[in-house]
């Protein structure tokens, strides 16, 4: 039986562009205990959105400009519950101020 969304595990992750040293902080739900698989799946969605030019977020622009091979991925922490996960993500973004987390201003 599937857990209620509020009880599911989430990972807070960091993507780093090794060319520019710019970072991105994100959150994604974990499928069972497959933490790395969940991160890889989220990374593939970032790449897809960047390649089809669907978004003008800095992370998408950076992937298009420097290529997916220019990024490292790491899990920062595991958080139980969706609300808590987004709270931790928000706190980390406010603390670290990663360059690739904000939408480009036109």
C-alpha cells in the first residue's frame, strides 16, 4: 500500500555546474528507498525540459549552454513529509542563494 503523500520521503539535492561553479537546490520525492534512482530520474526531467526549451529557468539555460556532462549531482539530506521537505529546501535556498534557482528576469 502506498504511503500518504504527507508521509513520503523526499531528498533535497544539489546540482553544480562544474564550469561556472553555480548551483541549484531542489527537492524530489523518493520511490521506496531508491534515493539515487529518484535523483537520477529528476535530473533526466531537468535535462528534458532544458533540451526542448520549455523553460527559461537559469538551470535550463545552464544545461543548454554547458551541457549535461558539466553537472554533478549530490543528495544533501533526506526529509520525511512533503511540507517539511519544501520547508528545508526553502531554508537552504535562502541560506546558500544558489544562482540557478531563480527565474531569469526579462
